């Protein structure tokens, strides 16, 4: 493999890792992981918000305070390099979300769509500089009855927010 080919491969892996950090950040209420996936001056168009990424962060922090259950899967990642420092990235997502909205009503929804991102490399690190979320599927669902303990039964441990989730204790128990 050539040096240029190796650099492209490493850049692709760094972009994928950033997408996965984003999913962990949202799902585990891991602010450090979420913040590490966007450049501080990024623009985010996420349906309910469109503007500086700081506005998206504020909305997410409000949702985390209501203790939602989120699961995001990121797949079908297509990367087209504009040059050595920018890339157009389309990635599909499947999101399962349940939680109280700002109005206090608990809702559950399954969504699928795509992150249409402009990634930039700065000081050797790849992050989102501009994101548009495209929604291809939204399926509101009935909220399950009963407690999580009843629903999950012996399927333990149950995923939770940072820092209590088992992922943060890998190799430490």
C-alpha cells in the first residue's frame, strides 16, 4: 500500500470512529464523547434545531436531564474526500428513542435516516464541521407498560448513562 493509500485508510477509520463516538455520546449521555465529534464552530441542522452546534448541545442536555433511553446504530458509511483536509460523508442511522419531551409526555419513536456531513481534518483530527440530518423514516410507537425491571427481567445489566454504563468499566471490574 502506498503512503497516500495508508493516509486515506487512516482518515476513513478516524471518520468512522468519530461517527461512533457521536452515537455513544448521545446514547450514554456522555458529553465528552459528543463534544469530541464536532468542531466547536460546527453547524448542525438536526430537525428541531438548525444553527451553531452549541444550540444542538443545549437541546441534548435538556433531553438528558429527562433521562431518556436512546439507541443509535450507524451504518452504510460512504466517504468521498474533497482533499486531504475535508470529506463528504453520508452515513445511515437507526435510532430508537423513548423519553419525556419538554412537555413531560413520554413518547417512543423509531427513526431512520442519514447524516450528511462535511468532515474536516484539523491538526490531524477528523470531526464534523457541518451536519444535516435527513429523516427517511419516523415511526411513533406505543410506550411499553410496566417498569424497565419488569421488561428487561434477567437481561442484565441494562444500559445506562455515563458514567454508570458498563462500557466505562471494561477491564476495571
